[in-house]
C-alpha cells in the first residue's frame, strides 16, 4: 500500500479501542484491549504494541503512518500526560504520549477522550461545518467536549470541558468517584439512572412497577428502558427525571457558550425520545428567551467508539 | 489636536456613561446621561449627541475620531442590535449601532455590556496577557464576559456569556425580571443580597441583629456590609450564603472553560474579604482536584465604568 494513514486510540476506563484511519477518515481496521487489567502502564503499552503493530504493518508500515492520536480520560493536550484520572488504574501523572511515541517510534499526541469524540463529530459527524457546539457523552459517566470558533476548548491548562462534574443539585446525590454531591454525572449517566431507579422504587413502595421483578443488581439503564417501553410508570418517571436534570444542565451550558447544537452520544441515548423529550422540555424552560427554540439537540450519527478513534486520529493533523 | 481617539459608550439600565479614549487607552473626558427616562430610543440618541458631540469637537473633531464602540445589555456584536433587553425601557429589537452611526456619521460597533467590560479588563486591567479568563460583574444584576484564547466568547448567535442567568438552585428563588427560579443573579447581586437579608430576618425571628433597626426599604447590600463589619451574625451569614452560591457557580464555570483567573467587578465587591473568603472556599470545595488551587480569584483594578468605556472603545480597533 502507498497511501498514508494515521492511528487513533481511545483509552477508556474498561476497554481501549484503536484503529487505522485513512486520509479520507475511514476506519480501515480496528481492535480493542482491556485497559484496567494492566496495573503497570508499560504492560498496557506492550500489549497495545503487540496488537497494533501488525495492523500498522498491514496498512503499509510505519513509514506510511503519519502518527498516533490518542484520547484518554484526563488526557492533557499541552503535556501529553494522563493526570489523576479517577476511572483508570494508573494513578498520578502518566506521560503516556511520550511512552507510546518511544515504543512505536511514531509522533504521538494526546487529548481528553471527550474532546477526541467532539473532534470526530466535527470532522465526520453531524457537527460538520459547525463552529460552536457541545458534545455530551451519556455513558457509564458523563463526558463532554466543547467547540468554540471551530476549535476544541481546552482552556488555560488543558482541562476545560468537564461538564459531567458541574453541580446541578447542590447538596444532592453523592458521586462516589469524586466525593462531590449533585453533579450532572451523578444523575444523567447509566450509573445515575440505576441509582434513580433504586431511589424511586424505595420512595414509592406502594406503586407497582415491572422494575420490582428485577434483582437490584440487574437494575440497569437498559432494564429501565425496556420497562418504560412497556408503559411502566416508574420507569417513565425515571427518564423524565433524568431528562429534567440533563435539560437544566444543558440550559446552563447554552447560556455559557451559545452553541449552535448540542450533540448527545453514548449508551443512554438508546432511550431515544424517552430521554430526548423531557431533556428538550426542561432545557427550553430554563433558557432566557434570547436562546429559546434556537439550539439544536441532536443524537450523534457516529458510533461512539468510531467518533473517539476518528477524533483522536485527527489530532495528528491538527 | 492632532491625535486620533475613539469614543466608548456604556449603556446601563439606569445610566449611560461615555468617554473620549486616547490611543494609549486613557479616558480624556467622560460624562453620563440617564438611560430609561427616554422611552423612545431616538430621544436618547438626541440627548447623547448633544452631550457627546461637543466632547468630540474638543478632542479634535470627527475627522480625528476613529469611531464609536458601545456596550449595552443584550447588545449583539453580529447585528449591532439591542435585542429584548429586560432591563431597558426599549423593547424588542433596537438597531442602535446603525442609528448612532447615522446620527454621528461615525463608524459604530456594539457588543454586550459585560463583554465590553471584559475587553477593558483584558486590554487595560488585571487580565492583561491572559488568554483565558472570566469577568463577573456583581452589581444590581450579575453580568459576565468570557475570554477564550484571547477573544471574547460570543458563540453562535452573539449572546454567549449570560452566566448570571445560569441556574444554581433549581426551583429556588424567583428572579422577577426573567421569571426563572434559582439563577445566580437571584442571589449574588445587590438585589439578591437584599432579598437574602429579608429572608434571613424573617426565618430567624429569635436572633437579634443590627439589621432589624432598618426599615425594609433601607435594607441594601451596603447596610448589610456595614452591619457585618460591626460583627452582626446575620449580616455575616448573608455574605457567607452569597459567597457559597457564587463559589458553587464559579466552580461550574471553571470546569467549563478552565480559565486562568476570574475577575470580579461591581458594587458587591466592596464587601472585600467578607465576600471573597466564602466564595473562594465554596469554589474550591466544588472543583475536581485537577482544577483546585489553580484559578486566581481577583478583584478588578479598574473602576467598573472605566472598564466598560475602555472596553467598548476597543471594539473600534477590533
């Protein structure tokens, strides 16, 4: 092969995905390895190397590879370090970009995982040609990427865009990972939906619900979705409540940066209108009139993993 | 006189201030007129013309004037219009930049009043050389200007940076101007401090307080400050509570844009450490560790009116 390509890596709390990306933005090959089974980051890099290097060879070899772009939790674009990521086993400051650059002998750049997804959305997804938008990933946690004037907002020290940790219910639900109370992530994540389900079932013991047929350990956002689709009242209320919290938060974000659109990613978006309708309602209700009925609320067109790999690979050209 | 100069105008809800600004950023002359006594905007412009034109002549005449920059509530930099400003008597959409340009026969540019103040702070105040900062004006209301990568953040439609209207106590205190509940402005403004005082005096009827010696109509943020300085417990609690709300909001803003500093302006900042200490405490307590003890919390070095006039005048060169 003669064509040049780039590598995109998306380091997640559980799984890390990586792919070979063509210069047209197509993922030519991809694979994944577990992240957290390697307590030592160098073992992780060794396994990554063993998996990825044959893919690079297959695609044309190192000489045709323009470089490696990575997205990772708390990844800092200025330093190339992962810094104090609460969801990773590697504690403290991990100079992962330089470690990978050394191992692969390829130029390597790092950014925050959510920012990588936003970049993928801007280059290949529904935010093409938008100069101001925000992506929100509703997965196990809540991630976010903010685009201002066509560029990822990284801020003074590279950590801008931690919207999942903004407080929307002061003194509210405890977020176990951070010890903070009332953050968006404590509610509008898969974990949060599960907690809301447990709370509501306990607060309204007199209400019947299909959810009561499940063991607590089996109460997931999928379970709640399936019950809601069968007309279960509590399950519907759970999505109404989740949408309210999310909508109020989105209103605050809109009054900060006045985006053209908010793009929602991640597992929770599978709930579709069940989540979107209350989110939109509470978002509009909490906006000043000058912002109302203007901001698009979209679901991503890209697969979440694809967006992250594509976005990370785009770092190489940035 | 041969030197060129610009004109800066700061349109406020009560008073509009304007000045002649030298190319070195000095205010050579300034004056003010009431804003809201003119229900018709053309009468306002007539009075402004009658006051300002002699100052322009004195400074060297229209030929030496590079143009007029204005800051106004809900001023839109893209359109030159004031759009639906709740605190002005002029309702709907007011094409004020084009009206003034026609009257004065000088190029005229408009922006949001808070953005003008932020620009003044960036060019002439304590945010010189900063690329990422946020200004918060704690006056009758709460205004804000956000600087990202050395530029005022205006967003997709020109209205970014309405941080005073973000919700920090969902379902909380009614904001009469907007009908919204629990916004930052409902608490951390002079009006909000007065409301907190009335609430606390009524909630704790058994507690003695110097504030009880004042008629309700005379309860102002200044009264509360004076009583707090005399050691009054309720007065101190009012600032503690105000600082808590402000600090929680600032933490959210920091996790959005990761600024180097937050610059506080406006009447409430006269309370000094009474406000600053609880604000800083609650700000730090609500930040993720990666943001803690990094962001400067500063009081503006500029007089508020000067910052707005200087910042507005800087629009001419932008």
